[in-house]
């Protein structure tokens, strides 16, 4: 029987490894062409990997929870048919094939184990270089475990002491969550013992730490307890991390969208007939943001401790709601170099594939600024949370008709106009009110001065 080696695919230019979250096929199961075999996870997105061949799953070389480098063999699929004999005799060929295949599998397994032991990755924020005196660990931690440890402020010393149930005593997500649950039930008893022994010795910092310990929430008889799915957990972690990282300030600006509303009404039917593309407001917003970022490049930066990283490319992320209620942010790369038609097509494509869970990992990475649309769901305005490691995010509210004062050569008058509120949240560590205000004003100007004579 011929065999096929299923390798860990390269999920994107910046992705060097992925975690096996679930085997969709067990050893001995038949596999059809393009049928999903395994579910993989990176720090950003989950992906199902289809089989490029038809056969039977002969061997799984890694377990669920293992993090594996790209191009490493993760499974062996047995196919119908015979191996090509070539010029060698059947016995010689069989022996050589078995030896080569076995050596390849052993090499891949050895490389995976060495990779897992040597990388010894730990929670961000707890790892320092050797100059600071922090010793390196020889235990492997998956990206998901590192993220949870980071958000829960678990020190490396604590992490090293938690027993693991995975292969080679590896710490799994379930091990860590169980340990956290056990820890959350202990502080009250421990604090009472400490208070009884030394009631006057607690400092203000100790009291703050105790106050932050979450109390157990009562559950009523008719209440339903539902476990968060993995994506919602990641979103929650990212939001808490952003709040704890950036000093958020939010600036507001109301803009007149009347010219754009009228222009879109004229153009959307033409574009639908000619290109079979929907014309939404999103590409217009992204175009205005990209132009303003070019005018104010200090809004297109990231902050790494006390170092400012000035981004060369303008990559605008657009927050998109998924059918299951979760959120994902596909990124328009080099948005400042694209025409309005090009932006429209890319926005529609990314939005459609986001809803179908067909985005590639690289398509949700590399953003330098983010747009989020509150108005889609009827909200007038909002205070968005910065998408780390960016320093700004623009929220757009509901476009609605309002009576406003309009200045004309003949004097002021009251008119009905389409108005919208812009909400700019920025990181006050690097973006002051002056810069944020000027950037917000420039976005408003690009929207209000939109060229309504152009065609798309």
C-alpha cells in the first residue's frame, strides 16, 4: 500500500507553527479527498486542514495540544495502490521504502520534540533576557497556555509548578484552567487566616490585590451556564490586555454625510450591474482613514515600551461581526495605495469569507489602524477599545437625518442633513489630544469634501 505524509501546512508568511486542537479523524478512519482531517490553531485563527489524498488514516504522529512547526509530518495516510518499483527489485524497494519512511517519521518526531523542548516559550510579560537575571525554562508551553498565563498574571515560577497531563508532562489548557479554578477558591480562606494571624500587617497593595480577586457569582435554579467558545475567550483576553496596556482617550466629531449618501445612492445600482459588487460605506471610510494616516503618520505607529515603531505600510483592519456573535478583524493591506473600486472589492471579499470562516491567518494580522462600525447595529456612537499593538481605532455611528443649521451666502437656515458621529479612541501614552483631534478633523474633512463627481 502506498502512503502519504500529511505535513503541517504553512498557514501564512508570519506563521511558523500551529497547535493541533482536535483530530477530526481517528486512526483507521477512511478519508475522502479534501475531507478535513485535523483542526489547527494559531494565536489568531482556527483552521481545518483537508486531506489532499483519499485513503485511511494510518498514524497520528502528534497529539491534541501539541504545537508543531510547519512542514513537519503530523500524520500518515495509507492509500490504495502500490508504490512505484523503479529499477529496484520488490524486496530491495520495499526495504528501502520502509527504511526511508521510518527514518523520515523518526526524524520528524525527533525534530518536533526537540523544537518543543528547545523553544520553551513562556507567558509574555514574564520573560526577560538573561541580563535581568531571569532563568530560562526547559518546559514547553503552547501559545494558548501562554496567553492565559499572561492574562491571569501567572509568574513563571508558578507555571513551572503546575503538573501537566499532556505528553512529556506538558501543561494543557485544561490543566491550567483547573489550577486557576482551584486557586480562585482558596484566596478567601487564605486571606482570612492571614488576617487572623496579623490583622494590622496588610499593606494597601495587598488590599488592592485581594479586591481584584473575582468573587464567586451565584447561579439561580433556572439560570443556564454556558462555556465560552475559544474565539470569545480570545476576544475577552485581547480586550482586557488592551485596557491594561493602553491609556484610552476617546474624541468625538459629528460629520455631514449628505453628499456621500446621495452619491452612493446614484452609484450602487451601477456598480452592482457592472461588477456584481455591493457598494457600502466601509470602503469610503477606509479611504478617508488611509489619507488621514498619510497626513498624520504618528497615528500609524506602535509603542514597544519606550520605543516608537513607525509603520511604513497603512494596513486598515475592519471589525466584522460573525454569525455566531463573535468578532474578527480582517485587514486591508496597503489601503492607501488602492482605488475606491479596489477597496470595495477587497472589503466585500474579506467580509464574505469572514462570515464563512474562510479567512487565512495572514489576512487578520499586520493591521496598523482599525475601523469599527457601530452604526451597522443602530448605535449612534461608541467608545471602541484599541486593537493592540495599534494606537488608534475609529468608530463610526449610525447615519441619521437631523435638522441642522446650514450657513449659506444668503444667511443661516435650518435644513435636514444626514449626520454621523465619529469616535476616535487613541493611546494617550503616545497620542496627545492635539494629534488625535487633528487626525479626527482630517478624517471628517475627507468625508465632507468627498468628490461626488467621481464614478466608481
